[in-house]
């Protein structure tokens, strides 16, 4: 009742491509005042191993520069740093993802240690740019078996998406709590005269 979620998930993309399309997704004509928060969630594809997946791979330094570029673009259209949340790539479960790769006739094209370097770079960019960050790579591995968070070793499962949502909500709650409700709570609607409450 406070705001809409506008999802712009673009399957298979890396930061090199996302940086180019971001100005089409959030334009200068978009009212920045109407944006409560923007999340930027890239790195799983950027961190693919260059020799085995050159199409999606983006070098670490360029990945960091691309994230900075996206943050700078958002700031240029008046989305302030306190409304931007960077999300690191999740960890990679190598044995599960290797099975997926082999089934397609490929070799394992990613490794968790490399993904971790991209996650660290994302955290560093957030520090430098003054944005919030959700370090999914670290949080998912903290004192637990994270394999159930991934459907195939790479992509989030239902449980993984729920984990991400819970972690993200703790960061969004403060940003959203001060926003007015656009519609009344259901108990506050006069069921004998709903027009009085809703129009």
C-alpha cells in the first residue's frame, strides 16, 4: 500500500550490458521523488571464467567501474545514494553447477572463489559511492550449507529468493517506514460505505 515494485530482471546480462540499458529503464523524466529505492544485483555472470564463457565474462576492474557508472548515472537523475542498494552475486555451488554444465556438453565455467572476488568488489564500490550493500555471497555462506538456496548451483531457488527477500527487507524497511500509505489498512475500511474510505 506504500509503493509498487518495478522488476527489471534481465536474464543472462552482465554489468557491461546493464550499464548501457539502465538509462532506458530509469530516465531523466522519471520522477526521482517517486523512487523509494533502487537495487542493482549483478556479478554472477560477470564472474564467469573468461576462457570458458567469454560472452558473459567481464574483468573484475571493469565490473567495479560499471557498478560505479550505474550508481553515478542514478545520482545524475537525482536518485540519491541513500536510496541505492547494491547486491553482491550469491555464492556458487560448484559441484551442482558443474553437473548442469556437463549436461549441456560444457565444462564448469565459474568458481566460487572468483565470484567471491566480485562480491568483495561490489562491497568496495558501495563503500566508495556511499550506497547500502547486501553482501549475499557472505551472508548465504555464513555458518550454513547454502546449497538449498540455489536451484542448480548458480540461480536462486525458492528458498534462496526468500532468503534474499528477508535480507533485503531489513534494508528497505527504514527507507519505506516514513512513506505514507496510499490505501487504508483493511480493518480501517468502512464495509458499509467503502467509497468513503477508498475514494
